C-alpha cells in the first residue's frame, strides 16, 4: 500500500511520537490531519490490513516496522525539500511546509538524493527536526521542552515546531531561531508565561510557544 494517503497517514503517526512517547489515538490523528474521525477510522483499517500499523478498536495506533520504514522515507523527503526551499530558493522557514507536502510525493528517489547531496547531506531541516539518512538512520538531539525546563536552564534552541507559521514569524521577530541561546529566568504561574533571556534581551513566552521550543539538555 504506497498511496499518497497512506504516506501522509504514516508520516503523521510518526510525527506524533517523534518528540514524545505517547502513541496517537484515532481522534488525535483526525485532528492532526484535519479529517473526520470516521474517515480516519476507515483508513486506519486499510493501513492495518496492509501491515503498516497495529490498531485495536478504541485503542492507540502504532506503526509496524514496515510502516515506520515508509514513514521515515517520507519524513526524509519532506525535510530535504524544506531545507532545499530555504537554502536555494529564498523561502522563509514559515513558508515551506505546504510546498514540501506537495513536492515530497512528486520527486523521484534519484532526484531527492541528488538534492540532498547538493545541500551537503543536511542532518536537520530549517526547524531543527532531524533529517533521516538515506539508509533510514535518524539521529535526534538530546533536548528538553521549554515548558519542562527548570528555572536557570540555559541551552541552545535545537528544535521549533513548524505547526503554526504565525508563531514561527513571532519567534523570528523575537530573535529566537535555531542555535539561539536561551536561559529560563522564571515562570509566571498565573499568566502561564515563561520569561527567558535571549541575546537580544528578555522576553515572555506564552504556553503555546513553551510547548513548541526545545533546548539542548
């Protein structure tokens, strides 16, 4: 089963567990894909029949080894394309996701590998997500979510979720990008914000941002 839909589904399942351990539920998958629960349920049944996922009724969805291999292949394609668009075509990091969603299905393996070589075989995309190697190897940085970082924790930004383009623009304006140095100065429990020090000064970051930024551990 190698349809575009199957590739998108296994990639979404992979994304859910890439930076946290809890498996995805059908309703969470439906939300991530922007589809009705019934549509997702039917597709998950097809994926299970094709040997790409494990799923029991009302339970979580997990990739099989075959499903994981397909997901890693698609993740590599998507992230190489995002990197290519930023580095060679002048796209900003908040503009590449939708373009990559289209192009990742259209490029041949030969062209994809040629693009990767021309970029120096990058190991991360513009948002810090690891780019799997051609053999499927994935090297993920040791990182801590900003929301979980203790007061006084200082580190470099190693990953920023690309799920919200507006947030990426906000962070860029605040001088928070990959490899930027951050120090957690304090938490404001009643407002839910976290105050951090950057190279440009201090800034208060809300809960949504704190759940989207990872620092070196």
